[in-house]
C-alpha cells in the first residue's frame, strides 16, 4: 500500500525519491514519481509538454458523485480489502516491512470489475459501464480498508499492551499497564480514533490540491496508473499484468501450502541452515524461500535491502558476539537471552536509538521543508486562499488543469460538516476512550485533539512536498509526552501506547485522504466520492482488521513470542519506548546508554551525510532506519529480500521496459499468494490439523551429530 505502510516496523523516513514511508513504523514503500522541490511543486511544465490526458477522455460523460459510488465497487473493495488485510497483518507480525500494494489494488480492482461488466454486457444486463472514477473509488476504499491493518497497531502499539509482550519485559508489567486483545474493545477503539483525521483536513482540500498544487507523488502515480488502465493501450497492458500477477499468485499460494505440508511441524524449519557456520548467525541469518519476502525485495528499492543486509552483518556478525563476550561483566551471565537486562536489552534499545535518531532528523528536515514551502506559497499570493472560494488569479493553465479544477470544485464538501464532524467525534472520543483505557484520562485526549489539526496539516502538507508521512514520529512523540505526563504509578506505559494510537491514526488518515483527493482530482473523481469511499473503507477496516488479528491470536498460541512464526517484533519495541518515557534510562544494562547515544548520533550523522553529498552518491550510503530493523529482529528475511532485488536487477539488465511493466505485478503476485495462504493455514491451525511431514536441512556438522544420536 503506497500510503500505509501501513508498517509494524518503523518507517524509514529518509529514503530515495522513489520510496514512500508512512504509518506507525517507517518501513519503505516504492514510489513511482520523484520528490519535487518546494520551489517546483506544481508539475505543470512537465504536464504541458506531454499530450493532454483529458483530451483522450473528453467525449466520455463524467458520472455524478452518486453514480461513482456503485454497489459493485464496494463489493469488490470488500473482497480485496479482506485479501490485503491478511497480507498486511502477516507482514505486521513478522518483519513489519509493508511494501506498496497500490498497484495490486488498482490492477485487481480493474480486473474484477472489468470481468464483471464484460459478463453483464454479453448477457445484455449491463446498466453502467466501468469508469476510471469507479476504479479510483475501489482503489481508495481498498487502501483505506487494509491500511487499518497497519495503523491499527496490531504489530506495534496495540499488541504491545498485551500480557504476552509485557512478560518479555521485567519493567512496568503490572496489571495497570497491561490490556489483552479483545475483539470488542479493539473494534470500538478503532471506530473512535480512525475517522477524526478525515474531518481535520477536508477544509484544506482546495488549498492543498489546487492553490498550492502540491504534487503528492503517491496520489499522482496512482492517478496515472488508473488513467492508463482506461485507455485502449493501457487496458491491454493491464490485462497482461493481471495475468502475470495471477500466475505468480497461484505459484506463491501453492508454495505456501508446500512449505506448510512438509515443514511446519514443531521444531521444524524450512531450509533453515546457518550461513557461514558462524555462531553469531545461527537461526538469525538464513534463507527460508519465503515468496513474500522475495516479492517485498522486488518492490523495495535496492538501497533498502542493502541497508538491511549491512545492519544484519553489523549487529549479528560483529556487535552481538562482542557484547556476548562481556557476559558476566556488562550483564549477569545467568540471564536469559531474552532478558532486557542482558543481551536483549542491547539489541532492542540500540535499535530504538537508531529509530529515534533517524526519526528526529527527518522530522526536523520535513518540518523545515514544510514551513519553507508554505512561506514560499504564501509570499507568492496577496491573500491566503480559502477552501470554498474560487481562485480568482488570472493564470494561464493547461486544458487538463482547467477541466480537473472545474470538476473538483463542483462537488464541494461543506466546511461546517467537517468542523461539526471533528468536534462531534472528539467529544465522543473524550467520553469513550477513558472507558476503554482508564489510564488515558479525558484531558489527555483533549490536549491531543487540540494539537492534532495542526499536526495533521503539517503531515499532509509535508507529504505533498516530500511524499513522506511522519505519522510514526508523531505517534512516538505522543508515547513519550503522554506517558511521562501520566507517570509510572498511574499506568503511564498503557496511556502512552494508547495515545500513540490516537495521534498516529489522526495524522496518518489526514495525509491519506489528501493523497486520495489528489488522485481524484487527476481522474475526475468527485471529492465527495473520494471522501465517502475513504469513510466506508475505513469503517470496513475497523471491523475486518481486528477480526483478522483475532484469527491470528486464536490460531497461533505462540503469537508474539521471539523465535515463533509470528514474533511481532515491534510490539516489544514500542512497549519499551513507553517504558523509557515513564522510567527514563534506569532499566538499561551496563554501557547500553553510551552505545545508544553513539548510535543515535550516528543515525543523524549518516542522514546528514546522505543529504549533503547529493543524489549521485547518497544511493550508496545505507539508511539508518533500515539498518536498525535487523538489530533486534535478526536477518532471516534479508537474504530473501536481497534475492528479490537480484532478480529485478538481472531482469532490468536483460529487458528493462518489461521489468518496469511487469516487475510490480510479479512481486504483488508473490506477496498476495503467500499472504492469502495465511487464511487456510490459520483455519487448519484452529482445527488442530498438523502438517504430516517435517523436513529440515542441517549443516554437515549438525547432521553427523544427529546421525550419532539416532544410531544410539
């Protein structure tokens, strides 16, 4: 999902122009367009040099906003929303790396409805043709639905409240800082917090899209994709892309079944062998033939995968073995490997230090660009534009912009509706949230909602300039501020985690909606249909995502346990951020704080170097956020992702146009097929069905030992 990141790792903020980050964690997602400098943020010159897109569609009647919201669109959105929710949930609970699935959503939405209409057309029952506006509604609704699977925090702040995660930390694990998952309160919480951001930026739609002409690369790229689908040439290519996606979807699904059938028994791992035979890499650095991670590697930029590899080697190949040699000096030798007062403490808190350093740097950078860009826009105008007022400036604009502006301003969303909606939901939240989390007082919520519109505007505006959403950074800010305000004796850990969810959902959905407005602007989809589809998609997600997560909870008894199939690594990371917020640094093992300071500063320094050397050389400098991911999680997924990069690299060398056209479809097929296999595997687990065969690959040394044991 291009706008969700929906992450549950931390999204990598400082990334190349072709990458996007978002959601509560900062993992990268590939971009189709480059980042535009704030002094060149309208893209009109480039567009005027190209053939007019709207000339191609000028003979087509644009349906009304009610006609764009069809029953079939929401039926398809529901099916695809469930599919992508399973995919995102699986990634949340394994690595937290969420690739862009917008291409998949657009392709599959086009394929489903096109097939639907073709059947009805042959039977003479077709009443309404499939339009690009309806395609935009589907894509918006699907992304909004599956986005809740990420921003809902099921792999981070929400699951971090549970007893399973609290037991892995010896600090602040009393009953007042624990809230176990329950379907009822999770659905209620998401319904309360997921809609506020939508109302906070509705009055700014004209300012952002038309007056300031923010590029929103994600929204622009999605619009170009949808527009191309509905041209004769684009439709032919889309059919071929769907076929490629379908083939690799089938392969990936069958491969998932094969892995389960032969290798999922207790203590059984598929092709799980230590690389290089080094002790430091055992069970943490191996290739397990995961179709999901290979597909993710094909979508993520090369620098992301290389950064992950560098981080894995630096941590598990060098640092952790050296720190383990200090056992008995730096930390008690008898401690469990998972104790936060032992080696696990270094792994988690050093990773947190890098995440916070990277987040702080990019927060300041994007905020600076946002302020400068806003001042530049305001200086170029005599007055500040208002959402419901037409732009009276006499400017020469292209036919495309003239046509799009006319229709974008036609179906206005009343500002009073947005204001009343925001106030109404805020009041309901202040009453409801303290009942769900008694540690989160109503005045904490009030303070969040007072500052939220400003932060939502900053995030939406910064995303329009840079394509980077800093929702995870604002969420961490809420963890530390509200957690410290509540204090350790009043459930500060749980209050901080809950506040993270409130803040992150507000600023994330705000930038998402503005991206959708940009997409709708370029496809002539009505702002009203975009808003309604976003609301309906969000409502779907508030029900579907908790149900999917609940299925995981019931199907897998070891969910959230390190070393299990679904370790949910960032749940513990977020919980420990909350512990730091209320306790300070007293819980850190010896010399850990010094190392944290060093890696915090290193993350800032590396980012500064990347920005100073220019694009030509920065692509060779690793990204600190990506390097931090394997510090705690391990590197078992890195080899798979690097293999995906290698496949794409060779493909581009052999046939770059074909790789560009079909690479995302192939990657999406691998991800979707393996991801949807999670549903039948969960049902089999609930039914108590065990795979019949256990296959395991061992090193030659271990194989000799096993043979000796078997021979007695």
